[in-house]
C-alpha cells in the first residue's frame, strides 16, 4: 500500500496536467520553449505515473482494469472481476 501523501501528490499532478494542457499545447505549437519553461514542472504529462486505484502501487499496472497485477490476481481468485477466471489446461 502506497503512502497517502504519494497518492495525493499523483492526484495533484493530474489536476495540474489537466489545467495547463491547453496552454501547453498552444505554446508548443508556437515553438515558445521559454514559455514552456515557465510552466510548473508537474504540469507536464510525462511526470504522471499510472497507479493502482485501490492500493496505489506504481508497478505492475494493468491499464484495462486500472489496478495492479497483485490486486487483480486477488480479486480474480475471489471472483470479484466478472468474466475473469483462472486458466486451466
């Protein structure tokens, strides 16, 4: 489980990216790199990292479900994810 501060920081970054997306796009189209430098560093979409919605784990993220592989496995074995079951052959 990730610390609450780390999760909050990631949410703050997401808000900043959304807030400055239009301004960043116009500055990039104009080629105004000095203007881009003056924007907050955390407003860059490159600084975002996918995290598990439930635990906040940054690694092993599954985009289709929005959770980490560990959480996915626990939920799948418990039958909490519809249409997913353990493979057997």
